[in-house]
C-alpha cells in the first residue's frame, strides 16, 4: 500500500515511515504488529498507553504520543515515550524538557500546527509556529524534529492535499528563514494517506487501516 503510493508520487519508500496508531486496540494487536516488523507505535491516551507498555515490556518498541497533552501528564510522557507529535504550547515543551530523565535520549518533538485556523482545534497558529519552534529548539533534552497536523476531514484528494501542502511550506520556511534543522512531517491518517504522501509526509499515522475499526467507530 505505502510502496504503491510512494511510487505514484515519486517518493522513495524509505522516506515515508509508518506509525501504527493503536488507541483503543488491545496490547495483543500491537504484539501482532511487532511480529510483522512494526516497531513505532502511536498512542493518544497516557494511562491506556502505560498499561500496554507494561504488558509489552518484553518487546523493543518506540512509543509516540499523538494525543492532546495536558500539563499534568507531561512527566509520564517525558519518562515513557520516545517522541511527541502534538506539542503546541511552550509551557508543555518546557515541562517535557525539565522532566525528561537524564538517562534517556533526547525526546523527539514535533510541533502540531492548526492548519485550519478558522476552526478552533488543537495546534499552534501557523503565524506563531516559527516563534514556538525556535523556542523549543533551544530547550535541553528535547530534539525538535518536525511539524505535525491533523486537518479536519475533507473528501476529495485536491482538498485533502491543501492543508498538507501548507504544512510542508511552513516547514520549508522554518528551515530557510529560521535555520531550524527539521526534517519530519507527521501528516496523513487512514482517510487522507494518499494526499499526505503526495505532499511529502515522512510519518504517516495509520490506525484503522492497520488494526480495523476501533470499538465505537463508524465504519
Ligand atoms: C486516531 C489518530 C490517527 C489514526 O487515525 P485512523 O483514521 O484510524 O488511521 C492518526 N493521528 C491521530 C492524531 C489520531 O488521533
């Protein structure tokens, strides 16, 4: 699936990494994915993720936090995750920086950008992304690696490509104007995967496509 889409848009397959989003699926589903070669796991809820991490402690997995991150959960994320895709406030980044254990590698951080500014949603406004990203890049024990977005759903491929194109352009600007060494674009889910690959995603976050519908999710 990924191979075909990468070929269609002239992207090297190795440039697009797969994050398996396992929220609301049991630890056994992750174990099966790992047996099939999947090591990067995305979770949205801290307590749910911790339960699965304990159950899967015999496996070598990389845990990515992709949910809304509240201040009172940053310590757990700083201790038990390898990457966070959803940092959208300096305060959260400062807490992660202060709470990241010294024995651990720097925590990979992506800044979530609200690419649909007309709706109130998670993410920093595109106009303040440069300032936030520059501040995060200076914090110890964090490694700013890129940008992330979760646009509101739209149906056609051209419509789906627009927000992803804006995120890619913004990342380019941060590289050239702000001198930030960011390489990752975390964008694309099961419903807009093709658009994300077309616009340069380096992380695609797939749940439904890999694990099936979540309990309670419309099919
Ligand atoms: C749930 C979720 C996904 C995966 O969505 P699917 O449609 O199941 O592929 C990706 N990114 C984020 C931020 C999510 O919350």
